[in-house]
């Protein structure tokens, strides 16, 4: 599977470290890794663009934590990925959307409760 990387500067983990984890995840799971798009401070423009790529089978994101906290905004991105036949791999948590959809949704619900 050919995965496009996705990392963010919004979390306190250097982009270089996030990229190392993505490369390691892809290598361990026999996926091809394409250099990550970096999401800068505001919005989710790179992520929204990544779900529209035809050249990749999915996205390899550093973590679920770099996806929108707002459920409606997150659902739009996830729906676009599903409609495009893309998987989203969350490397840190080792979950894959939509395979682990129920687990991911439960984690996001719990995070919303504690924030």
C-alpha cells in the first residue's frame, strides 16, 4: 500500500521525529511511504488536500491527535477519505480507519469528555 505521510506542528513533537515514526510504521507494515505533508498552525488545508490525492492508497498520520477536535470537521475529512477509498493509518496508536472505526470514534468521544 502506498501511503502519503501527514504530520503537524501543533503538537509538542518535532516534525523530524514524527516523520521517523511514519517511516518506521510503513516499513514494519510493508507499506510504501511518501514524504509527509506538514500541517502548519491554522486549519487543516493539507489534510483536506491529502484525502483528495489519487496517487496514494491512504494517509499515514502521526497520531489521531493531529486530526480536528471538532467532530463535524473531522467527519467531513473521514467521509471524504472513505468515499475516495482511502485508508487512514494512525501510526502512533497503530489504528487504521475504517478498519478500526469503532475504536477511533470511542477514543475521540472520551477525549471530548475530558477536554
